[in-house]
């Protein structure tokens, strides 16, 4: 099989004429087929841009006996983070796969949360850091109960809501918070943790590692609330397993 790739300049877009020029260079299709195929390709690109799609795929694309091209099957993945720009999709739950009620609640609260099958709650800022934390917990013999990314520049309310959500999961026995301060202020995160702990129905053991902007102030805030802060990821991960 041959796969033709074409990188589209976002400023220029991808018109039917551009698609025809591309096809003419790399395909032995006749002119009429190229024109029809190019119309499909340009429409796919337009749909992806207009609806903030992560993927728009037609497979298979069928040529009928009359010479027309018809999508026999299609797959579209929309970017959840862009749904707010598309009120026409509001309320259409079929657009998303919501595995658990907790994930649905997290989405309503604007939290990037995924349920997992372990017993250690994981909270961090940035998807890469959260995944690295999960990997480290697994390396120490533990299993993550969730993925929760509070994002860059996280505010108290986001941290509070996230902690309450994680601690309210019955399977969670302990929570590990791992934060690297940059645009995210560690003291703001610490205040959110303290507020969350004050509101949870059942307070579970928690280990925190924070490094970066206002880390010393954050450590002081947490110690006043009897929350242990650890100097590195490894120590925090090993400690949270001990707390189980």
C-alpha cells in the first residue's frame, strides 16, 4: 500500500485546487477522479479545522459504479478542550466516552482527570509530570488510582476540587501530589490542598513534593496543616506507599 502525506500550511489552508495539484504529482488517477477525490480531501480538512478535530478519517472511501466517491465509514475525534467553542455539540454525550461518573463530574468541573484501577491518588501539574509520577509509583510497586493534571498556573479552587475528587474515590488509600513550580506558584497549590483537606469527608494520607516558585512558603503552609513535604519524587513516592 502507498500512503501519501501532505503537510498543510495553517495560514494557507488546503483548498480543492491545492489537493488537485498534489494528486496530479503523485497519482496516476485520471483528471475527473483527481477532481472528485480532491474535493473530498479539501472537505475533510475544512471539517477538521472548523470543528477542532483531532482526527477526521474516511475508511473506506468507495468509488461507485457511477464514478462518484462515497464515504462508506468515517471516524471523527473532537478535541474535548475545544468543546466550549461548539455549543451545537452541547448535551450530546455520544460525542464522548465517559467511562465513569467520576470522570464526567471532573469534566464538568474543568479537570483533566482519568480513572485508573489502583489505590494511590496522583495529582500533578502537566501531563508529562503526572505520567512520570505514575511510572515512578509503579516502579516502587504501587498502582495509580487516577490521572489528574491541575495544569499550569493552577489556582486554589482547581487544586481544592481536584483533591476532593481524588480523595472521595473509595479505592484511594493515599494521595501523592507532585508539583513543579514555574508559572504555577507552589504556595497557591499548597493553599488549595489545605482548603481541600478541610472539606473532604474522609481525609486520607497524603505525601507532597513541591519544587520551584515559592516552594519554601508552600512547605510552611503544608506543615502547619500536618502535611508532610518531601524533597524529591523518589522519596515522596516511596513514602506514599508506606502510608497505604
